[in-house]
C-alpha cells in the first residue's frame, strides 16, 4: 500500500491518545499556539504627507482564530474516519501488517484484515478486520485478541488493544465514553452499547460463558448489522 501523508493519520492518532487517557493513561495532545493576524501595512508612513493633507485612518487587523488542537469528528454520527485512513494509521504508526482489500460477504463491500503479535505479550495476537462500503466508509470493525497457546486472555492487555480500536471507531468526541463502557464490560459473554449511531459489542466465542483464550469486540452500523 502506498503510504498516506503523516497528516492524514493524525485524526486516529489523537483519538487513540484520548481513549488511552479514558482507560487510565495520562497521554494528552499538545496544544497549538494561537496564530497572530497580519500587521497593518506601513506603506503610508514612508511618504511625507503634504501639510494640508487629511491624516489617513489607521486600520487594525483582527487576530486570526487559533487552530483547533484536536480535530473534531466528522460526520457527527457513524465512523468518523475513512477506512484507508484507519488502516494507514495501524500500518504506519503501530506496525500492523495488513492483507490487501478483498470482497466481503456483503455485496459491493470490501474488507481488510490486519494483525500483529502483542508487543507486550508475544504469545498473544491482535487482529482486526475492517469492512467498508463502496464509498470507503467503514461499516464494521471486528477486533480479536487471542492467546495462541490456549491460556486465559489477560483482560488488561486485551483492553489496551481494544481501546485503540474504540478510539479509531468513535473518534475524539465519543471515544472516551465508549472506552469507559468497554473497560467495565470487557470479558462479558455478550454485552452491547450504542453511541453516535454505532453499536459496540464485546463477547466471547459462541457457547462460552467464562473468559478463555479469545476475546472479541465489534463496532458496526445498524444497517450493516441488519444486512448480515
């Protein structure tokens, strides 16, 4: 995949930083300084006016508003970032390896799978699958945290990975609320939370009621859930 410009992945980067904060980290984005407005022109001051000339009125330029330190999520509902931007963030900033886009089960949709070994636990795998519609809009994100040796998943380690997916899926404005809910419910056999027009589910493998070697998190639009 051709790398996207660094600026294009800053939205998910800010969102993930805030979600880490909601889960107990002190990370926070650095504020951006106010940009001063242009100074008035001094051209009139360089010429000597005639004694009878009327003095020129001096205009004062209004200061330029300060840029926003954190990009706001857009649109107000649904996934705030495009599929390519989210995948590029995980490849370029986190180090995930991703397959190429392939047809999804839902006609006209594509999906891409990305994964890596947990940097803090080499016995665990972190995997997510992004499904996008023909406009490159995300409709579903499935996250899987698994211990390859079959041992019981470390819930705290899994939360770090899933919290990043929540940040990339819910954005700066709503991600912290979703992360707090996930922190309280991760490991449940099946739990659901709805926010910004998206459905967040955390669940165990089918038929299991106690935490084992796999944990799942899924964020999806209602339309996608209804179609599948």
